[in-house]
């Protein structure tokens, strides 16, 4: 008889242990270890694989028929942009974000609009039907066609979905769903993994587009096993502070479109509204130029966005000066300060440096390097930079200014907003005859930039 062994698993990172521990050795989370069902440690059955019956055939890539993914609109323009042009039949979308940031609100807005033309089902596992109805009434949404279901059993949800066959379905949230085939509590690693697998199978078999709402940990990562993000087709993150007005939805995985697209929304009394001109919200309207403020063009997904980069440099009274960055990578800030000292002759080893991207946007591209350096220098010298000046470019360790992709599109966006001068990498200089209303200053090295400014 095979020996039965007890195993334990972390509910945060899915690490399997042979004995219980108070803290997970991998993710360092406390009180997250739970016992799994005993499994047999006997040897796996062996057989003749050549005699195994197969139901599929091997084909060449050329034999695969070409077919476009059939999309339909979510009735929210910015959400369609992040999804790659709209929802795909049979796709599974995972939406994560902090509590109270607007996940349930935007999905309720989406389904109430979609339900006017197609069948839609909203499954709530955290709120009662009355709470969902009150939210829809407060947001003044149409309530005549949307179907609601309050359930946390995945088998019951699938039975209703097979009977109704909705075009779109929302599961709010996946952490509250459980399957009867497992004995563990809802929200555990095994329950989330098995419930998601059943819902993905339902979406593919019956051509239903499913939204899964996911909780996040205090580090901002989606709660549950990492395999959850691998199982779904699209992963969206809701970013922003619940105390501010603006919200950003970012795609980090999309099998049907490009990643790193941004959808920008404004929270109002009637729910989330799309922002038609996102560049305007990331620029502070200074009447006069101020020191430490520089405008750059960041490219997020398929569109350029104007962003104001602010810097504050003050004398430090600590042994280790502070380097604090909000919206930009902290390690890159330390590198740019070293480049500024070595190739610009500006030592900041005794200064506290604070960097902020206005509007709560997160800039991950290297095109912001030159703007960050000029903002730091402007604050350090207390000399304002013109608010009609645009800057973008990547700075190398030897002080060279490297080109960034889609330079002409960035300049077109700046030209539409009335910018008069632009400091750009020499390799991004457009051909003659373009941008006659802007003065372009191409630079090759950090020293050239400091002389031009």
C-alpha cells in the first residue's frame, strides 16, 4: 500500500513544504501555510506511450487557417484601447487593483451598456444584489437588461452560464469563488487555480468573454498563485490613488493585442469617465516658469502623452542623502545623478533629491532621462526652464544622448499643444520641412544639452 504523506502549501506564492512553518521561506509571508490533502507517494504508472490513442493531429504552421479575432466593443473607449480594440469572444480578462479604486464600478458600467445590445451576466460574490442595484442607481446606469447572480460556487455559476449563454460575464471576485471538488477554503491557492481553470474552459467552450476581478496584496501584486496570470488571456492593472481623481488601467499581458497600453479615466459622481485629452491632466498650469519643472513626452502604448517632471534639490543634513522618486525608477535616478556629476560637473553628493511625475503617472521608459537631469539641474541652480520647452532623450553612462523610438510622433503631440522649442537627440531630428513652428535643438552629448539650456 502506498505511503500517504502530508504536505503544506503557501497561500501567497504556492510553495510546497514538507512541514508546517509560521513563515514561508520563499515569499516571507506569515501565517500563510496550510495543509494540503495527503497524496500518494507511490511510483507513477508506466505504459506503452506508442499505443496511446490520440485525438489530435500534427500540422504545419502553413496549414493553420488565417482568421482574425472577432471583437466587439465594451462601450467604453479607453477600455477598448487597453484591450487592443475591444473584447474578444471566448477571452478571459483578469482585472486587479487596490480596494476602492473602481474595479467593480467600471465593470458594472461596461455590462450595463453592453446589455443593451447583447446578453450580459454580472456574478457578485462579495456584495449583495441590493448593493449592486444601489450602485447602478447612484451612477444612473440603465438597469433593465443586465442579469445579476449572487453566488460563490463555480459549478452553480457555470450551470447558469450554460443555460443563459451570455456574451459577457463578470466574476467579482475570483478570490470568493470555490469548487465543490476541493475541501480547502475559498481564496486558497488550490481553489483559485481550479476555479479559474473551470471558468477558462467555460469561456473557450461556449465563446463567453469573462472578466475576473482579482485582489492585490499590499505589495501591489495580484493575490493568489502566479499561475493565475498565465491561465488568462489578458491581465489589466488598475493604477492610481483612491484619494485622487484620475485612474489608469494598464495592460501587462494581452494575447490579442499590444501590452503597455494605457486607459485613462476620471472618477466623477456618475462613475468613471474617459479622458479625451490625457496630456492635459499630467501638466501643471503654471502662469510663470518655475524652477525644477520640465515637460517631456512619454510614449505609453500607441500614443504619446505629455508629462511634467518635477525635481526638488535641497541641502542634506544626513550622512546618506535621500534619493526619492515617485513615478520613475529609483535605481535609474541614482545612475543619472552619477552621470550628471561625472559628465556635467554638478556634484550632488550632499543634496537631497526628490523626483515626481505629475498626475500619478508611472514612467517606465528611458526617454525621460534627459528631462529628469534638466529638472534636477534647474532646481539645484534655482533657474526656471521655459514652460514652452519640450525635452526627451535617453542618457548613456558616457554622457551620450541616445535616440528614443517614435520621435516624430512625440514632436507632433507637443506641436498640437503649442510648444515652441524642443531639445531632442540628434538621431531623432526629423527631415527638413517638418515642424516649422517649433525650434528643434538636436544634441549628441550631455555637455551639448547643458550649453543649449
